[in-house]
């Protein structure tokens, strides 16, 4: 069995979709896949409904400015205040392409390991309670250990 790692730095819908399509494809082929979510990529894993957690003023402001969850991400190009993402989702539905939320659930079902970077969580004021269930929490050393054993490492 081969190993693949993907650093998910971007919180853009199109880049998140690409990361999960690659991860699901590799996992479906029998590869062991680890996805490491850092900085803006953490927004993909945020619960849409939020969570009641005690935060400082700056952490609260950061949280309000960032998209909450996979369904609220914008596009990296041609977002047009969210209209581009809506058009993309409409076309994807017409073409029977899985949503990002479905791709995330498929990844979990296929055994893809989803890791939220604890240092980035700390910097961005994101608490464990604000992220979806079924993920791991670790630092860069954990990612690097996985990457050392992988035959493919991607940064998205």
C-alpha cells in the first residue's frame, strides 16, 4: 500500500474540491491518505452551525470574518461576492458532481485521515468544538512523520 499526504492550506471551494477528489481517488485505489488542514484550510472543517465557546475579542472577530464550513466557501477566481460559488454549485448539481460536503463524508468513509493543525487553530482562534466530528488534531511533526513515509506529498 502506498501513502499520500495532502496539505490543505487554501479555504477556496475549488481548491478544497480538488484536494478531496484526489484524496478520495487515492483512497479508492487502496492508498493510505492523510490530509493536513492548516490556516485557511481549517475553514473547510468548521461546523456550519458554530459552537458556543469562550473566546477573546480578536478570536471572535476572526471567526466572524471567515466562512463557516464547506458549504460557505468562495471560489479562488471569479467568486463575484459569492455568485461564482453559487453558479459552480448549480453546474455541479446539473452534472451530478458530488458536493464538497459529500466528498468530505466519502473521504471519512474511505478511511482518509483528516488532521487539523493545532498551531494554526491556536493562531486563528479556532477551538476543537467548532470543527466537524471524526477528525484528528495534531501539529506539524505528525504531518512530517506521515510525509516521510509517503510517495506523494501535495500542497493545495
